[in-house]
C-alpha cells in the first residue's frame, strides 16, 4: 500500500504522465502549475513510492506481426497459495503471456496472450499452458477486435469522488 499521501498536484502529475510519459519536466510543470524543480522532486517521490512503476511505449502488436490476441481462462487443480505462486511464476516465463490476473470465481486466472498466428498460439496452448503443473482446464477466447484499451486509471472519477467528500 502506498505510503505517500497524494495532493491535487500529485494527482495532476500522475494524470498528465499517464497520458504522455514522454513530456519534458518543464512541460509537465507548466501543465500542473508549478515550477520545474519541485515538479521533478515530486515525480521522483512518486516513482520511489511506487505510484509510477515505469515508462513504456504503447506499441501496436498487429503492426509488429502479432495478429492473434487470446484470453485464456485457467482453472487449477489446487488453489493452495504455493500452487498459485508457482503458476504465477511459470506465467512470467512465457513470452506470449502479456498479462496474468488471479480471479475470484469460477476460474483461477485469466491470461492475455499474443501470438503471430493461430498455429503459434496453438503450440503454446498444447505444449506449455495445458501441460503446466496443476493446470486442470483452459478455455480460450480469440479477440476479434478491441473497442477500448485505456491505460492507467480514470483520474477524473477520483477527483469527482474527492470533491464530494470534501
């Protein structure tokens, strides 16, 4: 759990960086209404506290030859903590798995996978995923198209909530 209390300027910094992580510190400071040196100090503090986990380019998988995106719903034989951790570890080792989320309900994990083609994904599915220790079943859904892929969190919702409680 984060330890640093965020003020409105910190939240504006995070919202701006979430929208464009490449802007200069001078531009960021201008957008949030403070000078550059304290802005840079705040960004460093937000990084050290774990609010900012990194900076990434938003690449287009299809333009890079990854034509297939699949969500795999995985059920495990055992949900003992050591078995859950072991499955998460093996997921981190599979390059085609881009996201892994443990869920509450009928399935234990959902994986977001990408592959250059269906054949490559099928090889991964049968050779690695379903063959992994403790995997009881896997159901897959092929993504036809994406309608929304928004990074981060909706800061405007939080700002509205905070203004209502003030």
